C-alpha cells in the first residue's frame, strides 16, 4: 500500500469517527427535555394543589378552568383531565428522552435493572415514531374530551377544527405504523 492510499484511508476513518462522535451533540437536548419534565412536575403539583383547594376549602377554581364554567362537577372533571394531560405529556417526554437517547446517542445499559421499561429493550427509530404518534393521539384525545365537556361554551368551528386535527393525528399514526410494518417486515423468502 502506498502512502497516498494510507493517507486516504486514515482521512476517511477520521471523518467517519468525527461523524459518529457528532451524535453526542444531542445529549444536551435530552438534558433540556429532562428540565422541561421538571417544569411539568411543578405544573402538575400546582394544578393538584388548586384542585384540592377548590374541592376541600372552597377556593376559586383553578386558573386553567375557563371562567364561564361554574358547575362544580365540570370544574373537577376538567381539572382532573388537565392533570391527566400533564401526565401524558411527561410520558411522551420519557419516551423521547429514553428512546431517543438509546436510539441515536448511546446505549443506556439497563439490562439488569428491574425497572427498565419493556419497550426500551427493543426500541428503534420506527417503533419510537409509532409510540410517539400514539402518545400524541392520547394527548389530543384528552384535549378533545375537555372540548366536548365544555362544548356549550365553545364555537362550533373550534370544535370542528379540534376534531379534524385529532383525526389527522390518528391517520398519521396509522400511516406511520403501516410504513414501519412494511419497512421492518422480515422477508418471506427462504434466503
């Protein structure tokens, strides 16, 4: 092998190593999402505190409840749906943080950990996309349910657009799952 070929191979190997190392640029993004999750934990606790204050102490309804809603049962139901919404968003964050880091940055090496989520052991980009789309449908469903509960105080065009957006999420998730199935289906040939 001459020196030109050796230099060319070494340059390609250096470039490949540099490109491979660039995946670590995503690590700060995942740390940022962990900070965002802490914000949602704070928001959850605050919403819960306001709900408890409303139900047990007769305080004003939580600020997240529209002012035109006065029925106690509806206020409690909307408050609980807000709490569920926060939980579902944090579940989405966990999927993005854990699944994204495992798929695109580095292995988490949790094989021996008793609390490792089942889905994390076989995550790939396709599975992660489908799981995220499903989580978005869940979040959209909660928002749509809140809209239906408060439908008497909303314009019909607002309700219609929320249904259209939700249906778009559902159709997108079905398309992603179908594409994932086509992409990762093992070949039926005996080769």
